C-alpha cells in the first residue's frame, strides 16, 4: 500500500495528519498545523495578546452593626490593641446655639453658677469615640458561654469657645464617658443582632459649682436590616448627687436609627431620648448627616440638636444647635 507523503503545516489538514501512520510524523503534522500562519512579507510577527488578568472583586462592606460589634460569621480575634468605632467621631468647626447657658444650675446645693458667664453663641465641638474587645467570643466559648464578647468603650465630647477671643478662647465643657459592655450576639442574619448589658460613668471633671456626673446600668438591643440599623436602650441611674433630676430632663431611654450608603461614605442618623413621662415630657433629639465624602476617611458632617442635655453642664437647659464640620468614616 502506498503511504501519502508527509504533510506540513502549510498544506496539511486534520484529515491528512490523521492519515499518517508513523507516530512522530503525525504529531509533528499536528504541531505544524497548530502554528499561526506566517506574517505577511515585511510585517513583523506579532506577539500573542496576553491573557486578561483575573479581576478580583472585593467583598461588599459588612453592615454597620455587624462590623462595629464584630458580629460576622468569622470572628476577628480582636483585642485591646484593635480599636473599633463606638459612637460617631467628628469635629464641628462651628456650632451655633439659639440659647447660651450663661448660668448653669442644679438643685444640688452649691451647684449653681451665680455670676453669669460671658459665652459666645458659636463654638467648636468635637467628639471622639471608640471601643476595644477585652474578652473575645473564643475565650468565652472555652467556658461554655457562646456568642459573648466583653468591651471597653470610651467617648469624649468637648466644647471650645474658640471664637471668644475676649476671654482667651476658653474650654467651656468636657464630657468623659468610659463604659464596660457585655455583648450577646444572636447569630441572626437580620433583625435582632445583639443584646448589650452596659455600665457607664459620665462626668465633666469639674469642681463646684460646675461639677456634673452620673452612673448608669443599661440594657440595649441592636437590630439590623442591610444598610439600616436601630439601637435602643433604657437605663437605671445612680451617683447623681451633682444633678439629682437629670433623668427628668435628659431622659431614661434612647433610640438611634441609622442608614449608611453601601460604601459607607454617606450616613444619616437620628437619636431620640425621652424621660418617659407625659407631664412634663422632656428629652433630646440629635440629627447627623454625612452627605459628601472628602477623602477615604473623612466627609462633610452636619448636625442639628434640640432639647435638653446636649452636654452635661446643659442637662437641664433647653436649646437648639446647628453645626457643620467633618466626621470620620467608620474604619475597619
């Protein structure tokens, strides 16, 4: 039988290559057939186009409560060196009030300022707030206590009369609030996500007649539905010698509703406190809005408050305030 002559990649077809009986010749035929056609005369051969790099899509950010309270499916093994957001952190470069508290007062003996203070209706206000996980869920699980975490939190709010040059721009008020918080995670994908049992001490660190402080034990629930979250708590207070009627003004319970954009650059938050009485019914409202992101970590911040207790020294002073400044985007 006559064998067909060996074919080359220039004129071979798959059928011709398959007809070759000698294995080495057949494989070479296939190899030649797979080669790209030669470049036209005078045209440099082109390098094959590189394969497109695989696109890595980062996972979407975790919802607000899940991230800030470490409620994700994977525990992050946080410790005291791993700082997390607690409340909002911001600087209001100007904060205006419609009613300056020139004579802070309290029914406690010796706690009323008798000489009116010379204060401006504009000042700078800032708040710093963070928390750290002291005992992780994994540590609690060793003792058969599942889904528990123990936190230390700290919030400081300060009011500076930076525009009051005639009185050397005094620091009007500092409020310090350390907290210890035991968190139970429900494990729910949405709805009720956490239950907190907390102990809080808040003080302005001043001497008479401006000293104000109180202690609270509170129970708090946290709910979350995607980008929407709600924190609600009620408290029992003690250590109110400086301001024995503080609950009648600042309130006995509060609720915070919050919305974050998907990338967390924008935020809306509404805080409501109330004394849980009808006559007289008193409380406090605070609205915060971050509409514009300035950088990876900061954005424009607007704040409006109304009612009693914007600061401890003003716990029984009613006012409306408007402020604008910069807030810090919650970090990971």
